[in-house]
């Protein structure tokens, strides 16, 4: 649970200042793809802690990606 929460400052910076200089959209897209893979795996094995963690990663990374796209007008 702590790891996805460490993304909150990045999310806050992007959404409050709309400054995305230095934020790599390609990297964050890779992160969210990996998070979806982990989420699918955790659902398959029915591991609740991993489901919660993977879901939190998808949400956090999705917010970063959406913020970057919005600030860049894409």
C-alpha cells in the first residue's frame, strides 16, 4: 500500500501545477501496462493483498497519465 502512495506527490504536482516537464509519458504507459499484468495475475490467483496493491498502482499511474495528457492538450 505504501508504494503506490509514494506516487501521490507526483500526481499532486501534475494536477495542481499542470507542469509536466521531465515526466515521461512512455515510461508511465509502461508502468501502467505492467500494473495491469500484475492485476490480471492477482485476480487469477485470488490474492487480495496483491489485488489491492495492483489496483492502487493502476489508479495512481492512470492519474499521472491523465494529468500529463490533459496538461499537454492531448
